[in-house]
C-alpha cells in the first residue's frame, strides 16, 4: 500500500466511526522512547521513521508534526502531497492541538487509540477540545486492521539481572515500593514504564532496540505483585526464581487485573504522565492517586554495587574508545573512510570488550556539516566521506551487563582554524564549569545547567538541546527524572548518573560536543552537619582532543581540571593497552 | 481580649457552625503581599505581626505556621500556651495540610472564609481533604464578628498615574487586554490583584502601606470595563477622566457583577492563583478559562517612558544613598548610632529627593549578627547599637512618582577581617557574574540564577533566599512573574525590571548582601537575525564598599565590571553632589 492508499483506507474507517480527525502518535502502550516494530503505527502510516512525530488525519488533509531534529529526514521520507509536514518550534507552526481546534467545528469528534496516549495528555487534550465543543473519542486502533504485514510481538527470552550487578534484590526493591504505597495511602501501584519494570524485578530482555527491556505491565500491591508478560519468554529457571516474589501472568490478562482493582475499589497510584489512558479506563471504581512513580526516583539513585559496575564498564568502554580513536587517526593517514565505516568500527571495538551487549543507541558519526545535525546518523543521513580537513563528531555508547555508556568526542581532521578552536574551547569551558562546581544536595538540574552555557553565551553562541539526561545501569540510555536541562526539576543526590554534553553547531559547517557521563557524589570536604554538598565525578574515560583547545581561553582552574582529568584517563587506561596504543594515549593526555 | 479569649470565642462560633477546624490565613481578598489594617485578621487573632503566617484553630489546640524569616519574632509574639508555633521548612514540621489530615477524622469539616483563599489553593486543599473524607467548607468570616475595634476600610483619595510616567494610556492597555481576551476565546477577564488594577487604569492610591495601590476589583469585557472601588475616593476630575474608558461602581457591587457574568454564561478568564474562591463561587454558570492574568506579563515589561522614569528615579535615589553613606561614615566618627537612627536617616535623605512618595518597604538596618537575620528590621528587632567594628547591612528603597527603588549595601565599620572580605567578595563575584552574562531572549530566571551562587558554592557557602524579584514602576517592590529564583519560570525579555541580590549569612556573626536593580536590555552587539540576545544593565547607582573587596579573588572580567560600574556611578551622580560629597564619592569609586 502507498501512503496515499493507507490514508484513504484510514479515512474510510474514520467515516464509519463518525470521526472527523484521527490521531496516530508515535507512542506505544508503554510510552517508550524506542518503540518495538509491531507498534510503529505512525511509521507505517506515514513512511517517516524518526523517533518523534505525530500524525493527524482529517477528511481532506493529513499532517505530521515533528521537531527540528527531523525536518530534513521528514521532508525526504514524507509523501508531501498526502501528508503535510508541520515543523514544530518554528514561529508560524501551530501545535497539533491548535490545528485540531482550527480545523474542526463544534460537535465534531477526534479519535485516538487510548493505548497510545498518556492519561495526563489525554486529560489536557480532552479539556482543550471540550472548551470548543469538540469531543476526544477513545476508539480501538484504526491502523491495526489495515496493517497486513504487521510484525508480531517480540518473543526473545528474558534474563535475570544478577544481584552482583544490581546490588539490591527484587524483594528489597518491592519492599521499598511498598513503603511508598503506605506513605501515599495507596493499595497498589501500576507500573507501565518498561525500564521501571526491568529495574524493579531485576530482569532484562531483548524486546526493544538498544534498551534491554521486556514488554510488560506490573502491579505492586501491599502484599503481592503481578507481572504481565508473554510467558513463553520465561524459562524454567527464571520461572522458579520469579515465583519467589511475583506472580507471572500473561500480558493479555493485564486489562482484567486493572478492572479487578477497580471492582474492589482499591486506591491505586499511577504516574499520569507515564500511564496510558486505556489502563485508567479499566480502573473504573478505583480511587486514583496521581503521583510520579516512586520507582523513577529510586532507579535514578545508583547504589555502591551499581556504581562499581558503572566504573568498570566505563574503564572497558574507555579502552574501546582509545583503540578506536587510535585506529581512526592511523587509518585516515592511509585511506578514505565514510561515516558509516567509522561508526561500524567504533561499535566493533566496543563489541570486543567483556560483558558487552550491543550499542546503547544508534552511533552518530557526523563529518563537517553533518556534525551540525544534532541527531544525525550515517544510516539515515548521507554517509559522507571523512575529508582531509574538518571536524568529526562521534556520539556513541554501549550496553554492558554492568553498565550503560554514552560518550561524545569531537576531533579535528587536519589543522583546525582559530574559529573552530575557539568554539571547541568554549564548549569545553562549559563542560568543565559544570563538572567542577560543587552544589548543595537537592539542587536541581534546571538550575545548574546554565554553567555549561555561560562561556558559549559570552561568545554569542547558544545550543538548542539539553545539557544532560539521566542514564540507566544496563538499561535505557535516557531516563528520568534527573538531568541538566529545563525539564530537569528533580533534586539531585549522591548516586544520580547523568550525561554532561554541551555543544555548539553551525549549520552547513560543523558541530562540536563534548560528553562525559558523571556521577553525583557527596563532597565530603565541603559538607557540614547543617549542609550536605555534592560534586560531579566523570566516569567516562577518554581523551579530549588537545589539538582543538585554545589554551589562552582557559582559566587556571579549567586548565587544572583538564590536566587532572587527562592524567586520570592515562592512569586508568594505560595498564590495559598495548605499549604502542599507550604511548599514543600519553601524547593525547599530556598536560597543557 | 487576650489571645486565649479570642481563640475561645472562635471555638464557640466554630461549634455553632459544626466546624472541627477553622483556618485564618494572612491573606486578604486580593491576596496582597501587604495587607491593609482592616484585613489583618490573622494578626488580630494571634498577636503575630509578620507578613506570612497562617493560623489553624482546632477544638483543643491552635497553631501558627510560618517560615524561618519569622521564627524569632513569632516566638516572641505568640502566646505559646494558646497557639503552638509550627516552624515551616524544618524536617519534622508537618505542613498545615498534613496536620489537618492528621488531626481530623473522616466526616469532619474545616472552615474558611472563601475571600481569603485563592481558587487554586482552595481546589488543591479540597482535593487533599476529600481524599480523606474531610470537608472544606466555605463560611462567612468567623473573626469579623468578634473583632470589636476593627479598623475601617482605608479611604484615601486616588490619583492618576500621569501618562508622562506610565508611557501608555489606560485605553491602550485595555485594548491590549482585549486582544488577549480574543486569543483566549473569553468574554471577560476579572482582575483582582491590586497592582494589576493600578497598572491597568493608570491609578495610584494610599490604601496599602508601601504599595501605592487602591482596593478594587475590575472586570475587563470585550467592549466595556468596570472598576469596583469606594466611590468617595474618586474626585470630580478623576471621575471625569475615568468615565472615558471605565464604569466606576462601588466595591460592594462587585459580587453582583460577577454573578451577572455567570447568569449570562460568559466565558471568563481568571488567574486561579491570584483570584479568591469567593469570586469564583459567584461565577456559577460561566465558563471559566484559567490562565495567568495577561496583565502580569504586560506590567513586567517596562516601556521606554517607564525606563526613562526608572533611570531618573535611580539617579535621585543614588544621590540620597550617597548623601546617607557619607553622613553615616562621618557621624559614626563622632557619636554612637542605633540601627533605627540609621534607618530613619536613610529614609530622610530619600524624602529630600524630588517626587519621593515614601519608602517602598520597611528599611532594614542590621549590625553584626542582626545582618544575618534576612528580614530583620530595627523596629521589630532589637535596634542594636552600631559598634566600632563590624558589618552593617542596609536594605532600603523608595517610591517615586517615576519609579520604585530597592537597594542593599553592606559596609564595614572599622577594619574587616580576611574572612569577612572573602565572603563579601564571593557575594560580589556572584552579583557581577550574573550581571555581566549575556543570555538569549526568553531565558528564564530559574536557569540564570545559579550564576550568582557559583562563587559562594566554591567557598562552601549557600544562601536561603532567591536572588531577585520583579519590581514595579511606582508600584509594588515585589511583582511577578519574572525574577531570578527557583520560582521564576517566566521568559525574560527587554524591559523586565528585576532585583539582583545574592547574599551570605553567618548566624550570630554577620550578613552580606549586594543588591542592584537591573533592567533587561537588548544586547545589540550580539543579536543576529536568528537569535536575539539580552543583557542586564544596572539602574541602581551607589558605590560598593571597596574596603570589603579582596581584589585577589576577582577575575579580570569581574574587576573590569566593577571599575566600569563605579566610574558610571561617579559620572552620573557627581554633578548633583556638593564638592565635599563628590570628593568623598570619588574615593569610594576609585578603580581597584
């Protein structure tokens, strides 16, 4: 079927249902960042493969709303005559809500599958439309009956995340969630986010690309717990182990279990931003306590065992990165490489390390102008040649049994210009400024972030993405609630694990970004009885390109930080490197 | 009546009404920061005179909840046997909501006058109590029938805020509000905040201490506007002028006018955080559109005429401050002063300046340990002697027809210690760091604030108050929505007028704070077609005590900022000073 045929078929179903508009967002029922193939309905309908983008189909038109990361890709992939591209963030682009209000009349109805919209968003959209006399109607999914070759649900086996990596048993985690149930005066908590479920039960799976999670729902009650997933994924050993603390039921039984909570008038805690509307519909009769899932916050605080694992994983990841950068420098002397060659080799060096389980996201390698496209990937991009002169940006990460990594390095190919050095150094100053500033416990990332931007602002430059996201341990590379960005409202405490990645981009020319993962630690020297202080410690171990640094722009404190960091990189990695690579690393990490 | 008798009488009324708890918050019907005498019910009931503090009366106990600014004062003023002090912010102190839940049983009821609680807070409290089967009941005020010598409503005449100061006619402002009505699909906006009403109609009054506002409600419709206030305050000339764009009705008619909106099913825009519950009760039948009042944002952007007035007012205020500081230095050589002597003289120098209309808040003069009490005032404090050695903190401001000022200077009496110089300089570094950093238009104060804290954090010191609040023009010295604090979520744009006041306090020793008012201006040098940049420009003109500065702690950029600021202070003020004072100022502003 062509896009035009798919939209036409959708319109026939809409007419039958009495709908004047139908929404196909990119969400799956678990509101995951990475959606399994079987739930990529928006991609099937529109042909657009980006991770973010919502489709609205009207009787006479259809639109896709996406953000600046995907403008180019959407223009390339969309059939523009059938689906119009709405570029979010541009001053003249209406939001999808504004457009619904503009196009629809009083008495008309908008349809959506309640499984692919959060309770919070459903409530807000209902209110917005209601005020204009338009109805939001929850219907069965209209795409599914049209989608002939829809892939089946993934069926890979699940694994146990060993206690020696997790540092806390599932029983202990359940006990902590139950304490929160008591505090919130609730009988049960419905867990819908896949990484929260994986963390809680110490299980890992293969259902979703890059994220080792399992498609499942869970209910944690005060005495019992239920886990809803495809039982064929659970081997005999896993079954025996899980039985100790959770009742495993099939994924399809979740809806009935939610209904049962409603029938017995339970007080149910849900995270309205993370739970789909379909779940809430089934809770009729229950008293709903809306609150951020306590698991989010627990998961964001890594315990000592996890931190040890993260340190180990980063040491191996650093070895892989140094091997890779060393290979890259030497190979470029001999032959031409394309971006995809570079990305594949980067992934390959990681795959050689112990306990590696694959990349933690699609490796970004952008040469020159491609480095300025923030979510560029050589696969969906142009796969350019790496030239003799220019800036190369590499953002990659790995999943290891003991940790997740995410690192960006920007290197110069050939001699950099003065302007390139200035911009790289301003990004580095921002990185260091945030990395080295102590802060009171419970400070928030929204407030700290600016320290990474100040040096760029002084140079008249701003970047359009956040400075840091929370990272899981052998789990999602993006996780809430902590971070360094305008959305990071959660108080920071020791054990939080976050990326620190200021950048700077010049369209058509180059992009710079320097990213380490940092862990929040207690600053023992500064802490007093009245005030606990925290500091950031970099776990990522990899040299920062000295050829791109303009030393005159660094303050003494910034230079000291850099030299100490490089000395640590050398000290921790060189024992694991061949003499030749170690000698190369010594040059890369020499003091400036 | 003693506090004990008042509480006993309240309990009798509660019993009659079937209430198990009764709330007496410090709010008035306009949710003002400064409450007119006739509405200081919480003060009458409890004897506590602080600006923030809520009383809850139960059958067998009563409590006052207040924050750390007022712990000492509340302890001194409360009859502790009758009313228990709950110190908000301490780890073991329950919030008033938590305490209500803890003390009351299912089926019981809490009473409150709907005039003294915002719609937003009323909804949240109702929900919290409902979930526990407790009812929040809106009753007529139970304090008023007991309060025999209650002062009458203030009756001072209102004045016109001349166009040559306002820079925009009331008609033009009404037209802008009407544009917002259309955008929000609303028929009318109810304005309840007194400073919003004063701004909108270009009127000023004398009803509230420090804030030149008038007690009033207003309704702005698409074609007409109504202003509800005591008509005896309106002289014949004012009456003729107002008639051109607003219908003046008595304050008591407001309730009926709100009811009329409900009856004709109008779509009414209200700011649920700023509008009391009583107003909303009267709107039955209306469609309510909840949104921040558009007036808040408009009022926060000063136009060119206003900025010219603010500049002029700050020049006069600077002259007064220099005279005052010069007098202080000389007088302390000759005789002993108490804090109150200093405060009165500070106010007196201001009163000599043209267009002065009184202080913009209660002048703070704190010597030594008193400087560490953030909202100390010599009137409610101990009025200590200013000693031969120590740190003196002075925070004061004036109302002028063309502007409002607010300035803090910290000076040393005698030779400062190295530690005092270090702390003062770290505060100054913070002040300069925020003052000199350019930022993209629409940046928020919550994100920028940290720049003022970083230097203190590096020294292991934090302060417990925000770094800046919005300031009105001949209006409230505290106004929303902009600021530099965790609550400042509004995007900044040219014309915003904000205080910048980092500090540092050591209990029992001293307090440091350096405050200027700054205006957001367009940074023309940095701005491009794609990105508009903003910068902060200090309007406050007054020397910063050089004796307290440790030059070795300043970066070159910080030293340059300070020297340029001091050169500007000298250049702008010296033509208005007697030669002797000008010579003194030259010493104070000499480059370091």
